[in-house]
C-alpha cells in the first residue's frame, strides 16, 4: 500500500530529473556551439526544453505550412534535443535540389535505427555512399527505367482490364503477389510502416534519452520488420523457383542477393494508390472536368476499345488533371535531407548533421507561384505549343524549375517518377472511360470529403467509397492475332482476356491439317502461339463453362464440339458459337467474325505483317446482354449465349433455305 501511495512522487521526481537533464544539455550545447560566429536562419518563438514542438499537429505538412506563412520560407527549428531546417519556397529548394545537391544527399537517421534488424541499410534511408549509388543505378536502369516500362506494358494493360472487371464484381484489391491474402498483408504492412515511421521522429526529441522512444515503439518496429521478412521470403522463394524475369524480385535475384527490398514496397505501394484516390475524388467532385477528360479520351481512342498506355501521351488534359492532383496532394508532402557538411544558404549557416525538411506541400501551394493555389484547376497545366516553347527557353536560361515537385528532386528524388506518372495516367484514364462514379456505397452521397489524414504520406482521412456504374463494356475478350512468318507459314496468337478459362475449338477445312488436334485449354490472361501451314483455312471459336477429366473427356455449356472431348479432332462447334473464319493465301488472305452460328463469346482479330490494308475486326457489343428472350441460352440464371434465328425457329426466311436461298 505504501508503494502505491508513493508512486506519484516517484513519477514527479522522474519528470523533474528528465527536464533537468534536457536543460543542462541545452545549456552545454549553447556553451560549446560557437553561435557568436554563426548566422543561423530565423527561428520562431520557442519554449524551454521542447523548443518548437508545440507548433506541431498530426498534420505535419500543414503545421509546417502555417509556420512558413507566419514566419518565412526558411526557418531554424528545434524539437527537444534535435534541430531542423524547414524549407518552404521553390527558390531555396532549388539550392538544395540542384546547387548543393551533393551536400544534402543523405537522409537523417532515426534515433534508434541502429537497434532495428536492418538499421539504415534500406535504399530509401541509406546514407549517401557506394551502396546507395548502386541501388539508385539499379532502380533507374533496371527496375524503373524506360526499358522496364516498355517490357511491362502488356502486363499493365491486363491489370487494367482486371481492375475494371473487379470494379463490376466488387472485388477491387491491390496486388503485390499472385495471392490475394498476401496482397492484403502487403498493404497492411505498408500502412503500419508509415505509421511507425511517423512515431520514430519523436525518438530524437529525447536526445540522450532516445532509448525511451525505442522502449515505447521499438517492439512494434521489430515486429513489422519480422513480418516483412516472412512475406518477402515467401515471394523470393516463389521467384527463385519460377524465374520469370522482369519484375523487382527477379532483377534483385539476378543482380544482387540483397534482402533490403522492403522499403521499395513502402515507397511505392501506398503512395501511388493514395495519389490515384485523390485524383478520382477531385474528378468526381468536379463533373465538368470529368466529362472533359472523357471526351478527350474518346477523341483519341474512340468508343470501341479500352485506352492503352501507348495512348497516354496524346490526351494533354488528362495529364494536366493528374499533375494538378499531385500538386495539391503530393504523395510525400514533406521530403527530408541531411546536411553532410557545413554549408551556407542565402547567407545563413547550416551546420553539419542538420536535418532538413522540405515542405513540397507548401511549395506547390505558394500563392506567389500559383494563382488560386488551393483550387483544383487542371487548366493551369495546359499550355499551347508557343507558350511551352517560351517556358522551355525561360527554364533553360534560369535553370530547372522546382515549382512542381510532387516526387522531390535531385539525387534523392523518387526514382520511380516515370512509373508513377504512367501508372496514374493509365489507371485514371480507364476509370474515367469505363465508369460513371457515384459517391457512397449506394451512390447517394453528395461530394467526396477531401479532408487529409495524418501521417508521413498524404492519405485521405476517410476511405474513398464510390459506386462504379458501367458505361463501357469490355468486349474483345477472346483475341486472335495472326502474323505472317514467311512464305510458308502464318502464326496465330490466341489470347484469353476473359476472367474465366475458355477452351478454344479449331476446325480446319477439308483436306487441311488440324491445328492442336482441334482444341485446347486457355486460362485467364494466357497466350499461345500456333503455326499454320501455307494456304490454311478454317475456323476458331471459344467454348465456355467446360469440364474435362484427366483423359480429356467432358463437355461444355457453349461451343461444345459434340464429341465430348477437349480436342475436337475434326468436329465443329455446336451452335450457338461466335466464329473467327480464315482463308489464307487464296491468293489473298480473308478473315471475318461470323454470327451465322449464333454468339457466345466476344472475339477480335488483329492482323500483323503482310501487305495491303488489313484491319482489325471485332465484336462491337456483347450480344448476350442484348439477346431477345426467344434466342437466349440460360445457364445458372444468366445468358451465356444467343442463338441465331435459324437455330431458334428453323424457318426458311431465317435459314435462307427453300425458295429463299
């Protein structure tokens, strides 16, 4: 009982002891620092011991913005035992990003990073040196460079289609692996990492007592790192076994056996998603801008196909919308540097080891640089060719402009800037092209709440909940591409863009060799190449809802070839089935999509090579959605095929028989 009564006194004694230690340290620092010979940047009014800590709120970027608005664009701040230079203007940021880039090429270290399993060995937090330069070069040339962008275009297009379909089925998930559970774990880990990183800052406040910060948050940090290890270990093993080549893990395995890839996940996974959320939210809140983007996309790609990454350079207003969203909501609103050696900025002394916080949020909302800086106005990024030429000459004379820096700049700027812009433009374009969006789960909301959340990344305070309403269907799901491989052969490429497996059937003309013995299985996203001999003729069609045993025996709901087998072996498809018909080298090549046997799966045919004007042909709409009730084939409560009138009614006027031939 006596111990419980005396506990408040022990606590009071501890607090007094802590304050005394900090006061003595502050006093000794003043004695040992030759401030009389230094000209430090201006500093707002501070309090004993805590310095400027009372100015901070959970929205760090807004706290810094308020300070610069009141006291100026260059401030010297003290948070307990740590000191920090706050930069909030483009001109000063230019000195750090360009003129003094090498002197500010390091990141400040967390107070207890040495106690964490990997310390500061991650790429994002690593000090400037050989290891960091190696990783930066690897990112720029292999992982995130132009070559890798070109290599990943087909994958990006497929993911875009999958995302749009998932919007319809309510299964939108961000993926970092082939396993949905792992994707969710990855996303949660990234969120926890950003939260803990925010808390790490307070370890420096305690100075010599920084161990208190580790005592409070260290266990969480170690546990998150351990969970990263488990996740990455599984992914690494998968890639070691499969060796697909091309993505982040494959390149790291090929070039450098390194286990510090986790901060690349942190730096890209959550921030890219947040930036796209802000963009869509602003478009939903500004319907006239949304409609203008849609009209521009349709002007470029039309209404019959999904926008592709190669189309992105053409619509300037779309790019302006993305840039304006990034200006208002930079993924990392405050970027950090550390002064590696004593330097001067605008005549002020910046001491070695001083942490530097560059408020990108404030720079891109500076009223001296931007008209109506808090307003969403994409038009500010739309300039004529003459204006752009004038700006280019102006920037060339003055040096690079750092007014728009959503991903930072200089050596420590985000190496994935090109990837981020490409991803955002492609995803936003597809979401605008394919859907109308309503606010709320039931679509009855008024406007999206644009309040920002707390943390190191600039996320939304409230989850973005929108109801997608389809306006563009995803046709051309079974794609045939044929190209001319030489004088004696033609190559057919079959691609399944459906979300379910299909079983293509193939029937050659009389006396002509069968391809693949007449049938095969094609899983979602799978592509297969088939060589056909000269003068080949025949047809392809898709079979759906099939079941075959290990011996290849079974049946399909639509397009079944009648023999109860995976390989049709010379048997045609049972109507209704959409047909892709070919007659090659006769002497020209003829091809068409035919509905003479009805319709079951959307098809497209794309020719490559050869001569003449061979054009792509495709289904313009999904007939299953428009099929009259008398022609419908129903399975599991939905229309899976649409009969021809001949098949449904068997009358001469529909079958062109008798006197109507």
